[in-house]
C-alpha cells in the first residue's frame, strides 16, 4: 500500500524537462546546467529532469515530459536561419542547437499543447524557429546595451498583452543578443529602451519566452511565479 501511495505521489508531480548546455572540459564534452532551474521547478511542485542534448532522444523526451524549459546560454549559429553569424558571437555547440531546434519542431508537430518556457537563449531560439530575427550584437545597435549585461532592469507589458503571469517589474538579465522580430510569435513585454523582453504563441495554450532569467530574478512575480505557472499548466 505504501508503495502504491509513493507511486501515486510521484505521478502527481509534473515532469519538467530542462535543456542542458554542452561544454568541453579536459577534452571531453559535458552536459551543463545551473541547478537553479531545477530548484525552481521543484519548489513549484514539479519533478525536474535534465535533458542531454542527444538528437536521437528527442521523441523520447517529448513523450516523457509534461512541460519543458529551454535554458539560457551563448549565441545561436545563424547560417541555418539564412543569415551570417556575427563575428562577435560566441556560438553554442552545434549539437545543442540541433537538439533544441529539433525539440521545438517535435513539440510543434506532435504536442503543441505541452507548456514550454524559453529563457534568454531559449526565447531567442523560439523566435528563430518561428521565422523571427535577432539583433546579434547589442553593443553595436543599442546605446543602453550595458543595462542588459549581468544587471537588473525594469520591464513592462506592451498594449493588450495577454499573459499567464505579471509582466511589470524588475528582472535580472545577461545577454548580448536580442529578438529583433518574433516571427509568428507575439511580443508581450519590452524593457524601457525598447528591447523585446517576452514573447508568446497566441495559438498555443502555454508557450512563452522571456529574455530575462526568472531563476535568478528576485521579484517573485517575474521569477518563481513563472515556474509555478509552468508547472501548474503542465499538470493539466
């Protein structure tokens, strides 16, 4: 009886897949991810699992997880999206990019109702997958670019923004690229210097990207609450 109760308790917690970076250390490739993402998911009542970026496992990961977090990282290689990569870009490992774009496509095609949160790089990949464009090097185009580099700054919703969580307050971000055009997605928040800070897919139940890091944002409404809402949406 105790075993059945334990099994039932485990099943009642949504499984949230969290993507990982690929880093090279000592001549070996390692999957890497800040523990803060998993801690926020656990605090929200979910069971976090880290997803190794192995393309052959995409279908199994889509089957296994109730919801997904695409984590932050460096910069995407842009040639697959039809433009040259900026010379100042710090490009992520190609296996990671292939995996995460493939995961987004598999979810679009097979599980469009699965909740998905894109954080920083994750939001940028969402926009690119939806046909959008990036500003690849903010120091060249934005006088206030330093505001977005390892700093807190305010964000606010755009007119008529519809969102599952509040969009007004102070967030922590760290990025040198930003979404310039969201493609088929809708812009729902910007910073006070005009940078796109949050996007969503109006055609999907819970599909959001944020340019900031909720797992490192002190303001609960723009931090932990976003993960709470993701987990709640993943339990339905």
